[in-house]
């Protein structure tokens, strides 16, 4: 699947190696059954569509550290219970 989007962070084009700065248009190529996404700059893949949004919203992903065997940073607050509260 190919999707035109804006870069959420600086990266490099997978074809020419040029730096794609934050906010620049890029083509993301997702190959089925592969986690990695290929990124191509406008110079390599042609002009981006004119209806591409000017700004990209970046959400903060919360890492699940318990999968790595680490406790989350707020674990002391999670263990404190109010009086009368049963666990």
C-alpha cells in the first residue's frame, strides 16, 4: 500500500538517501506481512498530491515497558490505595 503523508520526524529516502525534513511530503510504502515501511522523497516518486495536509499531527505513543520486563514509571502511584479500598 502506498500513502502520501508528511514526515513526522527527519528521515532518509530509501532510494536516493536524501534527508526528508520534518513536515516535508513523502511516500510511505507498506509491504504486506512486513513491519518496516519504505520512505521515498518527492524527487524520487514525483510530486505529492495537492490535497495533502500542510501539518502533521504527532501523537505520543506510550510504550508498554511491561513487555520488556520493566515497570512503568508511575508504578508507585499505581500501588497506593485509598483507606478502605481493597485490592
